[in-house]
């Protein structure tokens, strides 16, 4: 397809004449069939809802087609309308546009649906089994058309993937405002999501999928690397490295695919179990995992040798993680670190698979016998936890929940996962590592994308970021020196670690000062022509301020407020009037529908003075909103960090907590 044809297809939006039906591609990793949850009347409503996008003269053809999709897949994806062009991020100048900011957003959307990036690209799902960019292809086409027409004095409004329309606004307003899954709280159970999504009225945007900020598994590699490095520091007896130590986990799909790469960067031996052969093969072909082994006997011998030789190697076990843990629990192979990153926020619809069945058998049962599938998943979780408990007892394994709702769903399944007081036996990695070591000090997953698509631009941004961090490290207080040096080490090796999948993107952990200084350096480089095109800034929602999630991001908040979501809502509102190019707020995320509220942003740097003002204003708020909340919860690191922020900017005045005497309080009750 020529560039002119591509641009014409974008401008056309939903075609006037029906395109030829697209063949179902068995080579693509497809979403599992969703449960049959709608009544007859609701199915009729779902088809009526889908037909709203099309001229009535096409309804006689499309109605039975959409009804068949609903019966066959549990959703109406509108496969016929999947574009004929290749789906990947292009140079920003190739998109038809009236607003350069809108063109950048188009590139981000296409990257999230790139088959090299997305978990189920033809179902518009980026990662996590249900993290959707749009509900159907009509929404994609109409959104891209609106973006191609948008000026810098309009804002596009997206309701759970549905483009409500372009509205008059102004140059400093966001170009796009996204909401996903914002249902009434009493209708936020997993089956509610299944019903609303089947009806075509709501969707699960995960965290960065529905806000167009997913950058492939690299997006979590750095955070996973930091987590594994610091977990290693927690178990080190004499300050030794992770050399020769074993890290066991599960999941090679979307976000979880980062684990073996992170294990290699951290310098350990890792085994990551994965039940889906296509997911395993994808990560192997992308060189994100070094070896694939299906036979447990062979795997045990290979791991013994790797540990003895202190190899740095990542191994994928093609099979069920429970079989792996049970075998290790009976072996003489010491497991030093353990975790899990299966999509247990989505346990009944493809996020976790029962032991003792093939992948295909499980998918059939999931759709046709959902109650039996649920029983088997919960039985598997009980076995999973029992095997982990054995390894902890035998080897002193340090096991941590990696924020995927493993502890929560295991407790609901009746696994032996609770202490006598009702707390979990094992910590969330945020409680032990990311919260006190990073989030409380303002360090979180800052990321950027070079819209030129040129690797040389990405290399230049890496060098600029490293230069900024090295200068900041010279003046940084002792409390954050470890974070600074971990990030300098990371960014200097980023190019060598072959982290790019899809767009030319990078991530590192930085505080407000670091983010602002790096962004300023990028904006100057664009203005001076050193970088050939604008840069998009963003972050994972898994950050200091963006997410209220009691079992993950805010699990180290102990003042009773971790079940509130004021911070995430304030964050996205504040970003929207301080200069973000687009903002998003979602129900759901890595721990499940109804368990979290999370928000994100995107910001386009174009080298202008206006962009320089926006980045300073917005990034300062985006971080310090969360530090303020954490300091009010009496988190020691956050109190230090917000006092430092107030010294740097006298316009910031934050309410600080007075600390009560423990003996006084304990004497009262």
C-alpha cells in the first residue's frame, strides 16, 4: 500500500462501501472465546449497539455477521473492518493531520496494535488478556479519522473506546480525553465487565493499553529489573550479587514477557513458565528469553548446571507453572527468589490456566463450562501456593507478589496464603521494594517515544538522559543515590539489551527533578534540530501518583486510605489543565476490574517554548501529587521527598503530618 493510499484510508474512517470480509488468521495469537453471558434480549441489544456505526443500507449484511461473531467469540470485533494496511507506528509526518499532536497520538495507537507488540492484535487487545485499545474496528477507524481532522483547538472524547466526537476547546487543553470502564461501583464485578463489554458499552483498558502508552514488554523490564535487583539485595548475606541464584516465575505474554530479560540484566538464572506456546515462541524469537525447555527432567539438569557455573541465562518452561513449582519443591535445587506474573486479575477468562489440562482443553472449558473452569483454576491455585510454601520452608525462598492479584485470588480460592491475623504470608513487591525504595521518593516509570521512528534518535535521547542523570547524581542526597546509580547503569546499557519492540521507545525510573531535566533536554534538542522529530513523553500508570490500588501501587499506604481513589482522580484532572496532550482514567488494571482506579497521560514535545512551560508545570504536579498523599500517610521517605520538593519550589505548600506517640495511642484501647 502506498503512503497516499494509507493516508486516504485513515481519512475515510468507516468505509462508505463494505470492505471484503477479512480472513481469520490462525497464525495470530487470538483472544480466547469469552463466556456466553448475555440473555437473548441482551444479544439483540449488542447487535443493535454495533450497527449504530453503519448506514442502515448495510444492516442486512452486517447484523447476521455481528450476531455470528457474538456467538462464536463472545464479542463483536467487526473483523471485516480491520484495515488492510500494516499496523505499526510510522514516522509522525506520514499521518494525515492538521495537528502535530494528533499525529503523534495516531502513531501511539498504531504501536499498541502492532502484531509485534499486541497480545491479541486482531481483537484490539494489547496485553493482560483483556487490555483493549478499542472494543471494535469501527471505533479504531472513526478515531483515526477524527484525529486526522482535528485542529489544536479541538478535543476528542473517548468513552471506553467509543469516539464520542470532536469538541471545541483551546490550544492548551488536552487533544484527547480517555475514560475506560468507569462503571458505577456496585456494577464492577468481573461478570459485570463481561456483560458490559459484550454489549459494546464498556471496556477494560488495563493501564497503558487503553491510554495508548504501551511500549512493548520494555515498559516493565526496567521496573522488573529494579525489583529483582533489590530482592537480591534483601536476601544477600554479604552484599553478594545474584550470580548463581535462581528466580522462578510465570508468564511470557504481554507485560510478563519482560521477566526473563530483567533476570538477565539483574544477573541471575531465571525460569519463566508459560502455558501458551505462541507466547513462548514470540518471546524466544524476539530474544527476550534464551532457551525453551518442555521436559522437566531436562530442565532440572539444565538449571543445576547454570547455577553451578553461575551462568546468566533465562529459560522458558513450556508448561504449567504448578508442575514446575511442585517439581522444584521435591528437588535439591535451591530457589532463592520466586514470584508470579500470570494475568490473575483476569482468572476466569484466560489469565491463568488449570494444571493437568492442555492449553486447548482449558480454552474450550473456559467458554463452554465456565463454572468447572473456575473450580479447576481455584484448585490449581491451592496447589500452586502449597508448592511455594514448601520451597519457602526448605530453601528460604523469598517470594513476592508481582502485582498480578496472585495473593488475592489465592486467598479467595482458599489457599494457605494467610497469616493468623488475616494478612498475606508474602509481601507485594510494592510493600517491600517499589513503595519504600522508589514511589515514596518520587521515582517511577518515566518513558518516551521518538516519533521519527529512527533508532539514531532513540540513541541520542539515551545519551541525553544519561548525561542529565549523571549530573543530578553529583548533587543528589544520600537517600536517593542507589536509585540514581541503578538508573544510570540501566540507561547506559539500554541499547545493548535490545529492548525495543515496536516504536523507538525507552523507559527509566526518575523523580520529578529527573523527569523535568530530561524532558527539557529533549525539547532543546528538538528545537535545535539535533532530534529529527517530536518526542512523546508518558509513563506507566504504575507510578507514584497515577494509581490507587490497595494490593499493588498503594499497598504500602497504612493509614486506612489505600481503598480510596482520590489520588488517581486528582492526578488526571491536574494533568489535564497543566499541559498534557492526552489524559486517561480507567477502572481495572493489573489487579482486576473493580480493584483499582488508574490514570495516565501523554505529552508531545515539539521544541517550542510552550512545550517547555507545559512539561515543567505538568511533570512537577504529576509526581508530587502522589508524594503528598504518601507523606500524609506518614511514609518516611515521602515526608523527606515532599520537604525537598517544597524547598525547590516555594510555590508548593503541602500539609505535613504530625506523628502521634505510639504508647499514648496503645494506652487508649
